[in-house]
């Protein structure tokens, strides 16, 4: 499973920042789950909230940003 965050193009309005989304994808490119990253935080702090609903026993999870935190997050999930 791979994790990646992206800003949603065209989602910025006035002073409202663009929506930033974190997604988990399978090796063949299917999106398993997606989470909007709250303003004033980053995707690294949201990894645990994104993956919490899943049993990842035996699954390798990769992310471009580096080690994946396994503690609770500030994402409100």
C-alpha cells in the first residue's frame, strides 16, 4: 500500500486554502481510502488516522515523506 498527499487543484477560493488530500492506494493504483488534511497540519500527522480502520497485518506501507507515525494524530479521525 502506498500513501501520497496532494493539493486538489482548483479547490482554493479567496482566502480559503486549497483542499489537501491524503490517499492510500494499492500496488495497482486503486484508491483504498482518502482523508482531507485539516488546515495548519500536514499529511505526516494524519497517517495513523487514515490507516486506523484497516488491519494491516502483513502489509507493507510506503510513503514518500519517510517513517510513518503509528501514534494518534491531530486529524480528528
